[in-house]
C-alpha cells in the first residue's frame, strides 16, 4: 500500500562535503567531492554496521585516526578525486584546533549514493521490516548517547564526529527536512526524534523516568521508602544540571546558525 521504508545506500569512504577554505591545512590538497578511503596505515575504512550508522562510524574512524597524529607528523590520506576511479595518496599537515586536537580543517560527510524504497511482500514481512528499522535506530541512538556520556563524565570530550544539539538545532534540522517535501523523510525524522526522547528518558538519571525507576528499585531492595525530601533534592539538582546543558546546547545552536 505504502511507498516502503527508505533505505539509503552508501559507498565505502567519507566525502569532503564542503569547499576547503584558504586557511585550512588541506587547502590545495583536497577538494569538495573528494572521497577519503583510508588514513595512514589503514588504507580501507569500513564498518560492521549498515546504512547511515555505518557511514557515521566511518566518519568517526577517520576523525579519530587524524586526531592520533603527533606534532610534526603528516597524515597520509588514500583518496579518490571526484569522479575518478583511480586512488591517490596525499599528505596533509594537521593543525591543532581550539581543543588541542589535530585537524585537517575539512567538513566530512557520508559517501551517499542513493535511496532505495524497501517494500514488504505481506503484513508479517512489513511488521518484521518495521521492527528491524526501529531496533536499528534505537540501538544506534543508545550507543551514541552512551559514548557521549562516558566521554563527558571521564573528561574525554565528545566522541569523534559527534555534536550536541538542543531544541533550536532540532527545529533547524526539522525545517530542512520539511523543505525537501519528502513525506517519508519527514516521518523518518519524527520517528528518530521520538526514539531519541524515549532513550534519553529511559536513562537512570534523576528527574527522568529512568531515574524514578531506580528510586523504585532502590526502595524495593531496601524494603523501605526513600526519604521524600532527599529524593526531591536529588531531582532538583539533576534538573538544574539539565537546564545548564540545555542552555549550553542552545548557545551552540545559535552560534552554528550565525
């Protein structure tokens, strides 16, 4: 009955998605549309995941390898220029960004090819495919949030290629999706937002549903109720932290827009 589930297809590697600025270490070496296939001794970047999640993992792997570069060392990139089929190896001298991490000063994106519509043959097949899609989104979202929290809690910063967006960033992304006039893309975006909210709300943090479940389990294990004033104090502290995080992401969203 419907159009089917959209399944984006990606080729191996990551793409230089924007024009390289004059002050970038990669200026004159890389151009928009070039595909990076390998970094240093890793001549072929791949991922065990499929679809957009595998492509994002490849981007993270490339950024991680570049960040491992020591001062004075060059990064050797195995690339394909534009539509050429032959590979080339080029060297770039990274610079340290404001966070002190090695960077080659280019924007990277997935090596997108096309989107295929996957249609079901019957109702059971439709339920199976839809369930698999929801599972993929949920597991990838939970994994990304876990890596982010571990990095922040242990002072490692955000994972390679990761960024945080608040309500302003979500609204901007949603507006871009709506502009495409693609109903399937709008539905997929709404589904991903719902999954994100569900995963975050399930985290065992005070002030979230997951945190309330922790209190319930703690009371069941202790055999008595937790002091109400203590519980409210913990929730108030957690809400304050979440408020500051929201303000920080909102400021970052505004900066990215202007």
